[in-house]
């Protein structure tokens, strides 16, 4: 499993993403009022880089092999562990600059990683070889823009801003927790090769 992970995980991309996440959150921690939208960029990077871990360019060769999708997903999870450590370090360093809600911000990144893993694993289960890259190129600008503009902030506070009532942190906590739980269910179903997606697409 270790040998497979060494060769299968795109370690260079994961390493660059981890460094960027730490750097972005360092800026947020130091100047939260000016750089808060960068939290959205960091969360998007976590989701996209997590999905990268499960891309399989050699799917035509690997998928018919005896190793199950669950085994390969577990092996590739070592890349996600690197991102999780980077996120934990980021939260720790930026702790005092997160408007008094560091645990909610931590959940943002954690749920994003679970969602990225669930999406990529589900797409792998239906035969798509490299779903991670397509997710990354869409989710990073989407979450960056959402954190910058904050549309529907009263109804859907994805990235609350400031502790003074201008952001509903409780609703954000609930929303991200629901996303994490739903993504976890999808991930488990994909790993079980659930019978309700039996149509296989061409990689």
C-alpha cells in the first residue's frame, strides 16, 4: 500500500497546495478584516487538492486489477492526511484572527476535504479516471468569489464575516456540518460500490 501511495498520489501538487493553504491562512490570521476572502480560496484549495489525490490517469489498467476501489482510496488517503495537517497548522497559527470562531473555520476546511474525497471517489466508482482536476478548476474560483461577494449572506452564510452580528456563524456551522455528513454518506456508498449507480461511464 505504501509503495502504491508513493507512486499514485500527486505529491508535488499536494505539497504546493498545502503550502498555499498555510500561506493564505497566515495572511487571514494577521489581517482578517482585509484578507478574509482568502479563507474561501484556502477552503477551495483543500477541496480541489483532496480530489486530486484520487485521480487515476492509468484507470484503464488499474480498475480491472484485483485491488478494490476501497483499498486504493485508503492508500491515496495519505495525501489527504498531508492536507489535513496543513489545515490544522493553519488554524492553529491564525487562531486569534478568526473572529472568535476558529472551530467553525476549521469545520469549513474539514467538510470541504470530505466533500472533495466523496466527489472524486464517487466519480471513480462510475468509471471517470480523473475527476479531481475538473473539480479543482471550478471550486477554487467559486469559493473565492463567494467569500468575496458573499451573496445571499443572510439566507446562506457560507463564510460569515466578523463577530458583530453581520454573519450568522451558527447557521454556517450547521450548513457545513450537514455538507460533511452528506459527503461522508456519499463516500461510504461509493466505496461500497452501491448498486444504484450501475451504469459505468468511459474514463
